[in-house]
């Protein structure tokens, strides 16, 4: 994917300060509110979030468009798949 900065999320959620499993749980709730093909941006600061959210996205048929470390935060761009 070339221009990550051009991805415009439908929704942005901030889960900084929350720790496993809360970032995944909050992401799941917000994803349920989106239509197929819409994009959510998740901002997290729990180091475990990278693996936890990535695994959840793959398991649930969504598409992880990008994960960026913007120290100390992680920014996920996730496209709803179903």
C-alpha cells in the first residue's frame, strides 16, 4: 500500500491507557457499528495491542491496512470485512 496518509477513517477511537483485553473489546464494539468496507483508526499505547488487535482482525475477517508506531502510540487502520 503506497500512501498510508491518504486513508481516511470513517471512525477513530482512542484506547490509550487501556490494557488487554479492553483495546480489542472496544475495537470490536466500534467495528460492529460500521458498514462493510468502512475504516476504523485505533490509537493504542498498550504494547500487547499490536499482536492482540492484529490477531483479532485476521480471525474476524477484517483487513489490517496499516500499523504505525508513532511513539509511544500504535495506530491501526482496519477495514471492516463483513
